[in-house]
């Protein structure tokens, strides 16, 4: 290793080139800061290269594959449809490469210095970067840690991880699974289950830690349960994994519930493992950076750590893992460093799941609203009553709206169905603006569109929904708290 003789000066150093890191870099450059971005692997981070983007490529392919059965009703005849897994992998790589080149171009256009190597903090204002045999030291005015998180290997798994996968490894398999076991209830687990099922695999979901349901509003969970059954995705509830045995042809999972025990066989096992901050190699313990009880970097709403001049963003910090969160926090940190008054408020962070159909939610669930003391009124509208859903044969799903009965303040939006990801932006904006149901029932909505499921749900709060039969309106009203 060759050690640089002098420390080079830098204004802002960002460690990690994922969504949070490169958003922070570009926003800082827009504000006139000189930015150095350090990335030990590829720009775009896990999200672009292994996670968010590859998973959505798979979800898109699975949705298209599932829609083939409807083609003949439209007069489109396909003699024999087939699926080539290797071609899908090549398409995934093409999309990832194109998007990564786009980030590289943006960084170059904003005059952001990119350094390839592994970073390590030497002092509160110094960082070393190792690249092969070269080791350089940089002295900085400010630094942003954007290194994300990594999965924690569960103790019940064997040392031999053959046919066992964590995090986003499922999107780089060399072969299509035959019988896939998914252990987890988070969004990654659900996306993997739906994508591989609709591409042809047999899939079983084991709800993690003995859970009996998924982490959504009760109405969404009921509809999700129906859709899972319709798509022949088996769900095992309430079991704990005792041990896992890996062998040449697959895995054997030993499960127990109360006094009952079963063994489940599969060709592949995905584990929705817990995560920890990916900071072990940064040397933060030497600096005394304050960490949370679950080993994430502690920050305030301006993304400052306990050390002056050092900020942290994204999945390296506490809270729900989310690219949405990382991108927002990256911009906040850059603006704060540039002298602007900014802060991150993640109260209305939307949850997005690219299942088939997708799930999207923001704000309080009905149960949470009741627990917080609100006088709750809810309304929901089924996709089966939506004209666009009928046209596209995407009739599974519902949109649910929650408000406070006393003030009409909107509290939560929950959707499972086609267009849910785009639809939730309206709900998020309404919550951010402390909107009431009249604020969403007043505007004009395009027809036909999936947007009308939101309009009908909102109008249902005041018994004005045209496409909700009277009997269902009365039932919903009687169930309101």
C-alpha cells in the first residue's frame, strides 16, 4: 500500500453513491459546493444495481407474463407463449447499465469528482480512501455518510448458504427457481413471491417471527389474502423456523408452531433478514459517532450526526429502509451544509410494494388512527366497480380512505390494485397539506381512470359515491368507529 504524503483538501465528501449519495451530490453541486463522491463499487448503489431497479424489472416482466391469458379476449392470438429466464437477466442488465450511465453523465455535468475506493475515517475532518495499492488522505469541511445497510445473517441458517438467499440476491440467480420458499412479510419478500410466482415458480410464503398477517391496513390484508389465494401462493402463518438444511438440490426448512412441527422442502429459500448499517469499515467507533440501540447512525432532522461537520442519510440511519427516504435526506443534508434551513420530515413516507397488483399506502391505518384517539370514519371502493379496471381486466383491488369524523381531516390512504403506486401521490400530497375529504372530492378526475377509485372512496366518506351500492354504504357506516 502506498500512502499519500499529504492530505488533499475537499469541501464536501460523500461516502456512498447510491440514491441518497448521488442525490446529495447533485443537490450540493447545484448550491455551489465542490463535491467529491467516494464509491467502492458501482454508482447507483444496491438500489440501482441489485435492488430497486432489478426487482421492478422482474415485477414488470411478471405482470406482462400474467396478462397473456387476457390477450385472446382482445383478439390478440399467441400460439404458444414461453418464458426465457436468461433473456430477462440480460434485459435487467441492460436497464441497469443505461441508468448507471445516466447517473455518471449527471455527475460529470455537475462537475462532481468521483473517486473509486473504500473509505475510512481517520479523524473528524479526515478520510482515507484505499484503491488497490493506493491510499490517499483527504481533509474535508463536511462529510455525508450514505453507505446504506446490509442484511444480518440469521442464526438459524447453516454456514453453507447453497440455495439460500438474502436481500436482493434473488434477482441474480443463474436459474429459475422451481419451488421457492419466501420467509418474510416485508415489501421485498412480497415482491419476490409475486414476481417468481407469475413467472412460473411454485411459491410458499412463511410469515416471519410467528406473525399471522402482513403489515398493512386490515382491509388491504384481507384483499391481499384473497389475491394470494387466487394466484395459488401458499401462506403459512404463525410458524417459527427451527433450522434449515441446505443440500445439493435445494433446502429443507424445519418449522414449529405450538407443539406441531413440519418440514418444508424447496429448491430455493429466500430470507427476509433484518438489516444493520453498512458502516463497519468506516472507523466510526474511533470517532465516537453516536449510534442508535439497533446499531444505526443517530441523526437529527437536518441529518447531522453527533460530530460537527459529519452527516448521515438513508438506510445507514434509523427507520424504514427506503430509497425515497434516502433521496429526500440526501437533499436535506446538502441544503443544510450549503446554509439553507432544511429538515427531513418522514411522517408521510409512502409504502410502495410492486406486487401483482401493487400495494401503496401512506398515513395511518384504521387501527392506528383508533389507537391515537381519533373518531374514525372510513370508506373503500372496489376496483371491480371501476371502468378502467374492467377494460384492462385488472379488477382485483380496493382503495381505502380514512378520516377523523369530527374534523374531516384525512388520516390515511391505502390502495391495492393497478395504478396504486401513482395513485398514492395524491394521498401523500393531501396529508402533507392537512387536507379534508372535500379537498379531494372537489377537483375533476379523468374518466375512465384508476384515479376514480380514489374519488369514489373519498366521496364515500360523505355517502356521495355513485358506484357504491346503498347496502355497502350502510355496512361501511355501521363499521365506522
